[in-house]
C-alpha cells in the first residue's frame, strides 16, 4: 500500500478541492485572513481548476484548488513540495492568468475582482526571511482592492507553532 503525503497534490486537492469538504476550505482561507487581520469570508465556491488555453500557442495551467468567495474574490491555493526561485514566476503567472481570465470582451476593468494566491510550500523560497507566512499585496491599505500572494513555509510554520510565536506577515516585498 502506497502512503500519500499530506503535502502531495492529490491529498491537497482531496482535502480542499471537493464540494463535500468546502467547509474545510472556508476554514483554511479564514485562518489565512485572520492571521493577517483581514475580514473573514462567509462562503466559498469551488471552481474548475483548469485554466484552458484560448489559442493553441497559449500555456494551459492547472491549479491545485480554485475558488471564489461571496464578494467574487478569486482564490488559487497551491501546495508545492520542491522548488526554487522560479516558483515565484510560476505563482505570478497563475495569479495573472486567474486575474485576467475574469474579463470577457467588452467588460470594464472595474469588474475585476481581487485574486488571492495562497501557496503552502515544503521548501525555503525566501532564504532571507525566517517567517512562516509571507504576504505580498498590490494595495495594502484597501482590503477590497487588494490582490495578495501568500506563502506558507511549512518547516518554519511548524517551528512557530511549537514555540507559540506570532508574526505579522503582510509587510514584505517579493525579491
């Protein structure tokens, strides 16, 4: 019998990407918001994780879990067990794909809703930081217009939990 790691894509999708588990997804997103002092959400709707190509030369992508909340904010929740600095580019690509896919022809740009990427990583992406939760915003002061990219570094998070530490994640710039 094969053991499935809790940090595997298949486990993560099973845990957070199934309709019957959406209460877990809602709790997870609210825990992330609460950790940063942002308002909690009331509902979450799980979406198709495929970002289909519009043209044959486009790059198709599949996110681990895609969801929206009651205000139309779009969430991409990823788990990654290995990587390097290129993962920053991948995260920005997924964010841009989800953000730009909201508009259809003749839609106004004012219709765009915030897109929030939550990345759970089992590797050190930011060697210069010792934080379990890093939050990068395009507009820090107005939550309703904020677009966020968040990273949770599991080994640092485990250390923080064991030592009962509390850190504010939303004041850094991605390098």
